[in-house]
C-alpha cells in the first residue's frame, strides 16, 4: 500500500475493523516515512461469470439498467430500482462466493422484482427464462397468483 501523501511504498496497519455493513474491512494505517495516518477500505470484488466463460466485475448499475427496461411505463421510481439493485448485490455478497454465475444474478433479481411489480417481473422473466409460448406466461402468472394467496 502506497502512502497517499509521500508515495512511500510501505505502510503499517494500526487497526482493522469490519465495517458497519459487514461487507468490508476498514484499516487505519501509518506511513513509516512521513508518519501521517490514513484509512483504507477493503471490499471483496464480486465478478460475474457469463455463459461464454467471460468474467466481468459485478455492476449494480447494470442490474438497475436491465430491470429499468422491464419497468418501463410502470409505477416504479428510481429509488425503488436503487433499492432493488442494493438488495440483489447484498444477496450475492451474502452467498460468500467471489465468482457468481450470470444465471444466479438473474435469480437474485427475480424475487425482489416480483415483489416490486408483477408486470415488470413477467417482462424480465420472459427474457431471462426464455419463454417460448403463451403457455409459459400463463404458468408464470398462475405461480404469481399462488404466491400472492400464500402471502396474504
């Protein structure tokens, strides 16, 4: 770790603590050269493994953008989309895996989206689950109805 003040190539860790959200570590450091102190925040890098094998960093913004397309014309606010994106990321981080298959990202989206807006859920699910016919929609709608009865 380089000192941000004098660029010395070595620093000493004075204190380490898990951050409030539990997903990162806060470290208090001191430079032995200039003796100034600074704080670093370390966070696990989530990566998504696509079907093609390509690996890319997880992007909450990409989740929100994809879901926003399904929510077009629906009564869903930007704040709702931001909360959904945060929930998806928290779910993926809670799995404890650093590499997440793309399919699991889609599955992590489906649950919160069905609670947020059933129509947007059907739009997203039709693409994600590769619906081939009207029967696929009917089956999914029936599943949503059963879930609504159970929760009420």
